[in-house]
């Protein structure tokens, strides 16, 4: 592919008092341009990933990126969304403009502010990413949807409570080293495994520690074509970027297979000329721990129904054969919808340039990421490699 990430920026994720969608956008857009050493006047296109769905009274947000600099005025700016994969949809839109020769440098920003919305409205907003006609009445909102998936998985393959607790504990332990993470506390397996007043059941077999967080935050990356990237101080190249869209209704799919995820991984690895074993790390979409478990199987780490063996054998620990979510994942890092996919790309770029600090994977050379919208409906896989 003819595109690289040449700069990035990332706010902490969490409840960010005093911030707005606009201030978060401006903050990361300015910082990413400075990190890349690119002048605002040199940007050819701006792509904003912002799900919203009722979280913000300000819609039509693409032009807010121009607030970062008067030199961005009159630049092309669009907003894209694809549910929880909105950030990766924005990244791929930028890649397409570069591949088409329509842009040399693209600024991609992802943002969401969720915590200012009342809890009952948060649930309603998130359910807009489901097939409302059939799934909106499932108890527990989107947690209820994944609770149902977990229940079906348990019914077919046996109780996976230990595996889910191990995934949660792993990601929370990793999150301690990530300065951007919403929760930087090692909760431990025992806390994640046991029901308690602080860790009650939320939906089906899923406890609070199995569910990602309501978050505010933003991330940005600067994309450049290969020729432009060679003149800049750092470059993380795309070996592959795939998007696979599946049916929206769960009733039209085997919801325990995440077939769109599996196909996106298959195509991306094929395009890159790699196998899963070539990767140094993976950032994957653990909106719920059951999602990470099924994603192990979809990416090819285990056969169907055997995902628990991957976490129990330590393969996906930060010091394991294939570290998964060394950042802490959505579980510890947080999940501001529109920002998540851009965040994954920025975090992988940090890993590949050796700048991830206390959550750095040793000798990282190739990174894969999977960002998902809905219940494995929008499926995005990128494979990145340090070029310089």
C-alpha cells in the first residue's frame, strides 16, 4: 500500500470534565500535526470519525477540525461513521484518497463525548448500532445483546467464566502501563471472576468487569503517501487495510462465528503476505470480554469453541507469543465510540516506533488491529509495519 502514518496524538480516555467535542477535536488535530512535523496548510483532506447518535447536541462536526488552525480553512473535510468502527472507517477513507492520488496528506480525527449523556440515553444511543426491529427490546441494551451471545456460547461450549475473567484481568493489568487508559488499576483474576457488590452481573453471564466503559476522548493520525512520508521523521506503513461488512440482523448469521471478522483477517493477512504468527501484537475490539474470546477464534488463534485455551495458556499476555491488547484494550483504556479505531492505529504506531512506554511490546515489528461495529457487522483489519 502507498500510505503511512507519519504522526499521531491521543487524549486520555475517561470522564473528561471541561472538555467538549470541539475542544477534543482541536486538541488532537493540533498535536498530531505537530507530531508529524506537517504544516496545516499542507493538509489535502480532513476525515472525522464521530458516531454521535445523540451523544452530542452538535452534529455536522467535520468542519470543527478547521478550528485547529486558520490554515485549515477551505480544506476538504468530511465526517464518516460506521457504529463502533467509525474510527477505522475514517482511517480507510483517508487511505482511499491517497490511493486514488487525490491527496498526499490526510488528517484523520476520531472523537466522542459520552459521559455528559444520562445513562438511560447512553443505552438507547448505543442500541442504534443494533438491528432495532429485532434487537432493541433485548434487556440490558447493548450489554444485553453481548450477554445473549455469551449465554449462547456458554450453552454450546460450556461455562467460560474463567476465560472471561482472565481476559478482563489481562487487559486491566496491561492498562496500568497506558497513560491514556481510563482505568489504570490491576483488578486481578479473583476480583474479575467473582460476583460482588462492586462487580455485579450486568447481562447474562457478563459482569461489570466484562464490559467496556462509557468514555470521552479523541485521537488523531496524519496519513501521507510514500513519497511524502520518506521526507518526514517517522513512518509506519500500511501492509494491508481491509473492510468487510456483514448482515445487520443477528438472526441472519451464526453469531458465535464472527464470520466478517474472520474474513477481514484472512484478506488482510493475504494482502500483506503474512501469517498471524508473523505479528508482534494485536489490538482487538474487546467491547465485551466475550467479543475478545470469539475474536481469538475468528483471527485463527484457536478453532471454534477453543478460544479459552488461548488465554489460559498465556498466549495473549503482553509477554506471550502474540500479545493482544497490550494497551489494555477497550476494557481498560475506554471506548469513546468515534475515537476507538483511530486510537488503535495510533497505539500500534507507538508500539512499532518503540514509543509505547510502560505498555511497550518488546521488539515489535508488525502490528495487527481489529475494530468492529455492532455485533461483528462492520469489520476492519489493518496491518502496520515500521518503515522508518
